[in-house]
């Protein structure tokens, strides 16, 4: 999630994203995205974002699409075991 559309486009055009995206078609057999500006300042719940991907998501071009890609079968986000765990930054060594 980005603060603005401009921030998202800046990320999209910068390294490492811009360098690897041309390889997506060969590396992936499934890929989708959704451009969405939710109302308000709160971050949407994962389930809400997933539902938006189902309703409005676009398929990226992939060279060897899986049956799930072709049928637009998007796997639900796996939120366990990280939800509820007290995550702490890694210590620098």
C-alpha cells in the first residue's frame, strides 16, 4: 500500500521492481494485480483486499499460465501463523 498514486508509480519505475518485472512472464505461471484506492485512511483488511482482487483484479501476461491463472482462481491469503505473533525486528549481527 502506498501513500499516493505518485508514490506507487515511483516504486513501480525504480529498482529493483523495474529490473525484475520484464522477467515476470517467464518466471511466473500465475500473476495478477489490482489498482485500488480505498476510501478513508485505514489499511484494508486482507479479506477485503482479496475480495477486491477477485472482483476487479487483472491478470498479468505470463508465458506458461497455470490452469488457476487462466480460470482466475486466486488463492486466499494465508494469514497464519504470523497473525497474533509478536514479531520483532531482527538483530543486526
